[in-house]
C-alpha cells in the first residue's frame, strides 16, 4: 500500500481532456440498421471530443490488429483542441487519418455532423465531459453506430436512465458498445478477481476504494472567455460536467470493488467538503463514503486531493481467510493469506501475459464488430456511474441515500443542456464574489 499515487498515474489521468459538445435527444430519429464490417473491410471511426483522452482512444482504435480502421471525422467545440489532436494523429497514422477540412466539425451540434459522416455504420468515440454522454450516446445509437464511450457515463439519475435506455436500444439493433472502464480489461486484474471469486480469500467482507493524491488544478478564466467555455475547459471542477471527484476520479476503483463483490450497493452515507481548497469551483477536496451491499457487507470509498498528505491509489479487499491489493493504480495485484500484507504472506501474484488495458478494450470492441458477437457494456458502465453519483449525493446532502432513490431521482444537474450556447449562461453561475454553489451537508437537496 506504499506505492505513491503519482508513480501509478495512467495515461487517462495525465492526458488533458477536452472536447465538450452538447447534443439533443435522438430517439425520435428513425432506426438505422447496424452495418458490420467483414474481416478485411475498413471500419470508419469518428472522434467526438478531441482532448487528451479522446486522442488516446483514437490512437487505440487506429492501432487495433483486428482489421483496418481509419479516422474520417472529428468534432469539438474548441478548434485548438481539434487541430492539436488532428496533428498528433496524422503524424502517427498518416495513411489512416482521412479528415479533410469539411469533416472537421466545430460547435455544439458538431457531434451530430461527425456521427452523420459515418453513414449509419462505423464506430464513434464519445470522449467529451460526462455531462454530455447521455445526449451523444442517444444520437449515436439512433444513427446505427457502434460506440466507444469514455468514463464517466452520466452525472445524475436522469442521465443514468437515459444511458440505460440507449443501451437497450443498442441491443435491439445489434450495436456494440464499449465503455472506458479499462481496468475490466487488465489481464492481471481479471485473473486476480477470478482468484477471489474462486474463494482464495474466503468470503469478501469489506472493500476499500482509494484515490489520494495532490490537488486537482483549475485554469484561470482567460480575458474575454465566456463562462461556458471556462467551465468546459475545466470540466473536472464543475459537477454538471464531471459529476464530482468521487465520480470522475474514483469510478474505476468503485467499479473494481463492485466487480469483486459481484454486486452493486443498495445505499450509501458519508461526508465530504472543502477543507483546504480555495479555488473558485464546485469541487470537494475530500470524500469519505460508506456503501452497503445487499448482503450487509460494506465498501468504503476514500478520496482526497490535497498537498502534502498520504497518497495511495488502489483497492484493498478483506475476506474471511485473506486479503488483496489490486485495482486502478496497482499494476501488480497481490493476494495474501490473512490481513497482514507482508511479503511472506503473499499467496498469489500474476504470472501470465500482460497487455495494455487501454488497447485491449478497443481490440475486444472491434473484434466483436467484425465477428458480429454480442458486446454491450452499457449496463455495468451506467451502474458504475450511479455508484459514484450515489456517493456524491450522500456526501453533499449528509443523508443516507438508497440506490433506487438515486436512480429514480429527477434532479438534473444541467437542465436544458440541448439549448446550451457558448455565450449564454452556464448551468451554474458564480455569485458576485466569484464563488460557485457548493454542496452543504444538511442543507443541499439531492432528490
């Protein structure tokens, strides 16, 4: 547990993320049948959201060995992000990047134009901030496209329900959907979880999800920059875009804990706040949330981004016969007899063939498309998001919140998102002192 978090940072964390594009509900559009590429046919790819994570996902899509792929369209609300991404991709995949000027789309409707450029087939990479994910996923499914969608997948209950519905529509059309919970595709972690499910540490009693590291930054608002543009460029810092630190940053290890338990929580209670943070945004700088599983066992999520504090990034699992350290931030998972995690108590370590989990998740998606095999990760991705949302709701309100309460909630963090404009008001606005609304336990209403 002494591995410093900064040494375990994945590409998904140090690559900056952008590409913030809104959309409108698309289920009113006519259904377009899915088109599956044959083994030797080229699969067209569109990128919606051209920040660091979107660019990284495009690199994986263009690197897959399942068959030929090419990037044919890109979309963002910021031209500098699109051009930077295009330059990176073109220099690395000169023959596979075919994105002329007329397929470089900008604006809040750019996502539709990029998806439309796929002509009812191909794969769209959705890598904008999570607040836009339900809108974009709906449109992609309505247009008959396969999807890779980055985490998180929603920021509130209504958005989660929309994602689930889109996943159901995708199944009806035979569409393949992959979600960016890449830890699920780590060979070492897959084997570690398999060992736990086989009973090597006995019955799982507690799971601990950690994300402890230095402060999350905030870029200052530039002269002449609109409020909407400022918030989109700093999407981690605003709940309507990123969903909060416990969702946006802890989602992987929350998901790993639930994977280990093979269950989703039924309720949560906890706390959080801004103790050291002074930046003008909505971020809590610490969370401590206790989740209950259906069998009465617990998961504890601890997140903190403060300077000069203990750092750890991973999952610790306790069973009736042993324990394990695994999860995102732990490239070499270990299983121990008992609960004292010292070298002499190690009973399992991964000895198989590893691999890049980011690449593997794309390889599996494209293989499923080419072979027309069932492949839809939407449901568990949506439920992983709701786990983080549930934790935020409990901490911000100071109340115990049930899973179904969170799912059924009608509270939308960004009402009328389909009408968002760059120069109009943002879903949250600063007061006269430049302060944004922040959750206040005991006062904030989340249902």
